[in-house]
């Protein structure tokens, strides 16, 4: 799968904007990290593939990737029941010196 098909779009929300601005300083047990950025990704994408795609597309250093599968909700349209699409969310934590100018 191509790296441009792995990352569908960035998720620009209030929570995402708040997480992108925050960072933690280094301690003896943990190294310093930058903000966290959320993306909608391909449902079959793995964490290493997401990490590689973000690093190549945005030219940043990724420390960790957290993923969550979101199941679509049942919706009614007139007299028929339908379902919204299933999708996958990835929250990417960057290195201290890295930043993505999306938010």
C-alpha cells in the first residue's frame, strides 16, 4: 500500500488542537516529546506503516502511534436502516523538535 493511501486526512478537532500544542519535558525515565496529532487512516494500516508514512510525508520524527477502530453507527433514512462507515483513527506522538503545521 502506498504511503499516500495509508493517511486519509488529519482530524482537526478541539481536542486534537489542544493535544498538538502540548508537550512534555524530559525526565530521567522518559525522553522529551512534542505534541500529538490525530489522523484518519486506512482500516488495514498497521502501526509501523502509519509511522513510516507520517515520517516521510511530513518529514518529522515519530515516537509512538496509538490506533482506535471506530465502528459505524446505525442510522435510519425514511423507512430503511443503514449504517455509517467504519473507520480507523491514529494518534501520532512526535519528537520534541518536530511539529506539523496543520493545526
